[in-house]
């Protein structure tokens, strides 16, 4: 997403309003689908009649893949959707949670890497220049964003 925005803006094919709208829509759909899939998953796990060993983990993997695919197909941020789904499910009461917490932690960590890695990439070019304050400010923005997303999601639960 960021690459497309930067390239389109550099070639002056897209306005700032369009960029803001695209980012807002991706975030809105990612948050909405992530929350929706978490609610559905919680309901199914707690109400499922067939309880076999490891059913919950297989079901959560299916929910995570479905959350990513559905959100991406509709123009939202699939990574954010998966991230929010796992955070909400980790912080709710579901049956068999003890076995699922390591899975949630792993997926949440993986999504943090995938979502926020592009934020660290520009620091390579900033460090090469004489002024490294841009990199530090960008890192501060990244940290604030991470804390805000996690705090808002955890508070919503």
C-alpha cells in the first residue's frame, strides 16, 4: 500500500485527498473485519458441538485466513484485520484459551513484523544521511502507532 501511494504521489497521479481516503478506507475495513471475525470466532468456539483435540487451532487458522482474504478482496488491510482478530480473541474468554494463547501471540507478532516492517525500511536511507533525526522521529511514530492500535483494541474488548 505504501509503495503504491509513494509512486502515485511522485508521479502526481493521485491527490492528497485520495491518499487520505484510501488509507482511511483500508484502516476502517481492517478494523471492522478484524472485530467482526473475532466476534464470530468467539461465538463458534464457545458454542461448537464437535469438540475434538486441536479443533480450536484449526478453526482459528481458518478464521485468520478468511479474515485476511475477505478484507483484502474488499480493499481493506488484511494484515490489520488478522492483527486485530488475534488481539481481540487473546483478550476474551473462550473455551480452550490456554492452548490458543501461544498461537495468538505468534500470529500477532508475525502481523506486527509484516505490518510495521515498511516503517523501519526508510530508516536505512535516513541513517545514510548526516541527519538521523528523521529516523528517530519515524521510529517514535511507529511506537506511538503500535501502542495506540494495541491499546484501543484491548480497551474495546
